[in-house]
C-alpha cells in the first residue's frame, strides 16, 4: 500500500531548526556571507557581457576591454575561492553533526528496555542508527545555505531583469511559477516514499544480519534457496520504492526542462521583436538571457535541495520515533539506591506474560539464599529463561514481586543493581578484541593480577596458553565456535567478582 502524502509540518521544521540549525548560527552566518560573495561575483559575468557587446564591440571602445576582462577574471577567482571555503566549512560541520547524532542515538538505544530488543531486529537498528541520520547534513551542510543563497541570487537577478525589460520578465516568470507549483506537489509525494524506503532498508538489513548470523542453521536445513528468495524479494521492494521516487524526481526535472524551453522560445520571440523595434539592444538581450539563467538555475537547484531536505525530514521522523522511546532509567518508580548486596533473591507470587493472552509464569514462589546454588529444571519453553530475565531486571512481573535483600526489585535503581550482578547468559557472545579484553568486560578496571587470578580459577589460563599470544590472542569473529566455544561459556563472569547466578 502506498504511504499517504505528508508534508513537513511546521512543528517538525521548527524542531529541526532548534536542534540542528540554531546552535550553529555563527557557522551558518559565515556560510551565508560566503554564499553571498559567491553569488555576487557570479553576477559580474552577465553584466560584463552587456558592456562587451554594447560598449566595447558596438562603440569600438578598445580601452574598456582590459577592464571588462579583468573584472571577469577577478570575479571568477573570488567565486572559486568562496565556493571551496563554503563547501569545506559546511561539509565538515555536517559530517561532525552526523557523527554526534549517531552517537546520541546509539547511547539512547543501549538504554532502552530489553523487551524492545526482543521485538526489534538488530540489523534494523543498525540501519536506523547509521543511515536515518545522514539526511541532517542537508540541514547544516550546504543544503540550507545553498537554498538561501539561491533565493538571494534569484531575487537580485529578478530586480535586474525588471530593470532591463519588465514585460519580458513578467512573461518569463509564468513558466517558473508553474514549475514551483509542480515541485511542491512532487515533494508531498516523495517524502513518504523516502520514509517507506528507510523502513524497507531496515527490514532487509535485519533479515540479512539474521541470515549471516544463523548461517549454520541455514546450511543445516538446506535453506539457502529459501533465504535467497527472501532477500531477493526485499531487494526488489527497495528497487520498486526507488523506481517510484525516481519517477517523481524525473517528472520534476522533465517539467522544469520543458517549461524552461517554453520560456526560452517566448524570450527569443519577444526579445527578437524588441531588438528589431530598437527598444532593446543586442547587449541587453544577451545580458537578459544570462541573468534569466541566474534566476532559473537557483530555482532548479532549490528544487533539488528541496528533495534532499524532504529525505532529511523523513529520516528525522524515524530517528525521533526511536529517541522518544522511554529508557529503562526513565521509570519513575526506580528510585531506591542499593548498598552492597547480600544476594538474597525472592520471588513472591510472580506472574508474567509476554502478551495478555499468553501467560508464561503463574504464582511463582521461591527463595535463592546468599551463597546457595539454585537450579531451575524444566522442558524447553517452561519459563526458565523468563525467570532469569526477571531476576536480572530485564523483565518486570505482571503480578507479584521480585525482591532482592527484601527490597522490591521494581523500585531499585538499575545501575546500582546491575553493577553488583554477575551474569553468565544462555546465549554466549564475544566482542572483537583480545581474550584479556573480553575477560575484563565485566570489570574494565580489573588489574592484570586480578585477571590472572580469575583466569586460573576458571581454567581459562590453560585454554589461552594454547595460543602463541596467550591472553593477547584476538577474537576476530563472534561465530568462531571451534576455537572459542569453551571460553564463551565462562568469560563474562570470571572477573566480575559479584554475586553470580546462572
């Protein structure tokens, strides 16, 4: 189903201006100054054409020729220098903003509830963090400044055109107004297409990430062709989306070319008659033609920038959706600071369900006392992992309560609790880096002596000594089961020095 057309609302535009543009007003002011100098120097060429045709050639004034040529050379030099400075300055700032925004979104995502990650594909999240924010470069980069600069150039050119020949200018404006109306309509169609494309990209990336991570399952069940078909279908959806957007943008470009062609034909007809009637000189006609180009080019450029800004707002829509999700720490009930834990864990009449119509746990009561070992035995799907998730505060009970040292876990500050919790998860995972760095993951500040003691206690030293570099051996791939299978089981908790439960 096609997405409904949606233009950027005033609140969305004002929010984007407040967050991204206004904090950089000094930089943008410099950019506007540079673009003004750039466009002003560009206006020298049309004026010099009139002087060349009417004064130098028409009046045989050879003494004026060096002045005209010199003015053009200086103007072109200033234009090139200001263009380089503008692009370098704003492009770097735009990339800096993208990096900062990616870091901000990633920071927020890491603090979302675990249930969010259970419901969202990791590949889709990667796409939203890395790809959706790229469009902001058009808000801080050359996009906005070029649009403002284009508007300035168009206004100045319009004033000059009216002074040269008012009637011809009014006639030439009619196709431009039609083009503007067509562009606005096209933007309202394109934006939801861009938004849908980002969602499809995230979905396809998520599926691709899953298939690569589960390659052994795919090969084990001879499912390569099935995954090929799923991915090909996703890629085709992206293609169909791109085709729709290209249809809209191509229509805008074609409409612009057609209308400009009509304007040129009208210009030649009326301008030719004016020259023959003696009401317009040849130099004025050529200058008018060039200044009209300076009026049309920024408008065409602004249409292209408008497409880029439309894509930027579509990406920001999705980014704002992600940033508006509540973090775990936003729970107003979690205000209790924990002292050093004894490790007394109690479930009191705990109920839990992932959905309203599918209860998983009902009336669970048990005590895990400090220093004891508690084993949960049951068939697959019986709720063992759910109980662990409740004990680690990854999940919250729908009924009853979980207590730690007599305090309701639902009221405890998560950073206080988890900083004292040691975990060995059912799903093993290694980060890229050395064995030593992975051992230290639970306690990054652990000394080498503490690492050595922990590795000996868990017999990891015997495992690591089998490699030439020992603990400095790098873990390159998280799927290297044959080499790191044993190590995966124990590394997360061996240096935690906390109350470890499994």
